[in-house]
C-alpha cells in the first residue's frame, strides 16, 4: 500500500487481488475518480506490452476508483508506475507550454 499526500486529501493505493499472476492486477485508488482514471488510462494506452487497461468507479457515493491492468509481457505494477510517471511528465510539459504561451500573450499587449 502506498500513499500520495496532497493538500486536499490523501490518495491510498491498494492491490485488490492476491493472485500470484503479476501480469493481471486490479488496483484501488482511494479518494480518486474519473479524472485520474481516464487520464491514467490514456497515458498507458500506448504501451505495447499492455493487453488491457481500464477503470471503474463502482458507485458515485464511494470515493474510490478501480484500475485494471492485464499485460502481454511484464508486471502490472511496473506498467502502473510507468503510466503514473508518464502522466507527471505530460503535466509538467503542459505547465511549461502554458506558461510560455501566457508570457507570449502578455508581451503582445
């Protein structure tokens, strides 16, 4: 189980299944929903070793998101880690690009 602390809440990550198959895992993110689920699914969709990845939010009143990964090759936990790291890089790139364009826009006024 791992924790990510932010000012708003703590996201808790747990593995649902206790199978020995490292290629197929479902992870539960507490305090998360469609925003993280869809972005993470998109970030992981280009990985050629992933056979399937998707998410569900079991019920609107529950603040948790189930994320399923099935691999052709490799471990599901490694693919999840790479997907999260790729998301961080994409967000960093968007912030840099946004700041650059805002500076360019302000300089034209």
